[in-house]
């Protein structure tokens, strides 16, 4: 199988200086691409001068993660796409265990490696950890990460497991399947688009896996920090859009109603914490959600599926009331 490692970049010269060398060194069996989202810094000239083997894809606009990758991947010929964040350090032989899984399992359409924290390399990292799931209310969580509790890596997830979503920080995709469902939904712009993608891929009969024999280290928040209200905006808005688009049946009404109430409570909590800009971001997220609702109701008629999307009833209840912090405690 031919492999394309594609790094989306927007004004990320410093990140490329730090992390591109490991990607080039340990990805000899792949073609490495930089997909540039109309950067205004010197990142592309830096890559051209210092890494001549890396190919440049120049997008004309900054369409975020979703449109940026859709535009970049359309004309690539490789069988496997590896969508890699620019703030990732890869390790020796990180590609082969996952590519072998694609070769041996024809139903496999998306996968991720073990995601450890670049700053604390013996702990899992927030964005993906050891594979993603959703609870009944649509809250994403991972093996190795429940809310903000991150487990130490002690080999407990050195396995291969079927998961519900694979992280966009390092997302392996079968080209045929990705293009077959039309790629990412560009209305998400950034955040949750990989969950939507994995949901639609599974609705078509595909399998999503975590392969723990491959390891990468992710900085996390290097392109959009959790302290940035815009991240709050995308997370709250896109979770609502995700549910409307993909949950089949009348239960989606109650589901969205509950999430709107919980979002309001979260906004009040942030207000009392003095994080006024984040509270305002939640308000903006809800207004944007209402604005996009007619469009997503149309998408829903084509995309909503009856596949069981959740693996536990409520992580809110288990985490905050039952005080269960680790994945293996009943998640």
C-alpha cells in the first residue's frame, strides 16, 4: 500500500521546525506532504529550503481542518492517508503496525495510534489517548482520558481495539472510503469533524480501530489552545450539530434539549469562574447552531443512522457522581 502523510499547516513555522524532522526521519516508506492553508509566515519557504523531499500542497484559503484536508487530499493517489497534526513527534516504525492492519482487514477504514503527551511522555494525551467513544449524551471520551483526567501509560492499552472515533491529531484513512463518503463535513470547520467522519464511515459498514503498537507524542492545543474561547465555541456548537446530523429517530429532540440545558449550566459555571469570554462563546455557539439547523436537518435526512453510537450511558454521572476516573472502571 502507498502511504501519504499529510500535515496541515497554517502559520506553523515554529512547529514545523521542531516536529517535521522526526516525521521525515521515521516515515521513509511514505510520501510526506505539507498542506498549507494560505499561511502568511515563512513556513513554506522553510520547508522548501530544508526538506526538499517534502511535497507542498498550497490551499488558496484557510478553510480550517475540514476544508483544508478535503482540498489537499482530493488529488492524491496514495491508498492510505495519514492526517497528522503539525505538533506531533512520531517514533520509529510508527506507520507499519497500522498499515499492516489495513492490509489484513478489508473493513478497516480509519485508525489511530497510541497518543501520548509530548510534555509528559508517560501519560496519555487529551486528543485521542487510546481511542475515542461517545456516551449517550454525545460527550466524547477516550480510553486513557475521561474529561480532564489523563491516565499514566503502563501498557494497559498496548492492544488493538475497535473504537467509535479516531483522533484527528493522527488519523489514518483508507482513501477509497474517505472519498466515497465525500470527505469531511466542511460546516464543522474545526473540532468534532473526525467524529462525524468516523460515524458516517461506520454507517457504511466500515470499522474504526486503535492500534497500540504504534506510538506518537502530541503537544495538544498548539494550534488552538483550550484557553481560546474559539475552541469552546467550536466544541459546543459542533457537538450539537453532530447529534442532529447523525442520531436517527425522535430521541434526538430530547438529546439536544438536554445538551442545551447542560451547556447553559456550563456557561454559568464559567461565568462564576470569571471566564466571561468562554460563556459568551457558548452563547455564540448556540446562536450559530440555530443558524445552521435548517441545513443540518437536510443533511440528517441523508446521514442519520441507527448504529449504536454510545458505549456508556453517561460519563457525567460516572465521573462526577460515582467518581470513576479511569476507563476500566466501568466505561
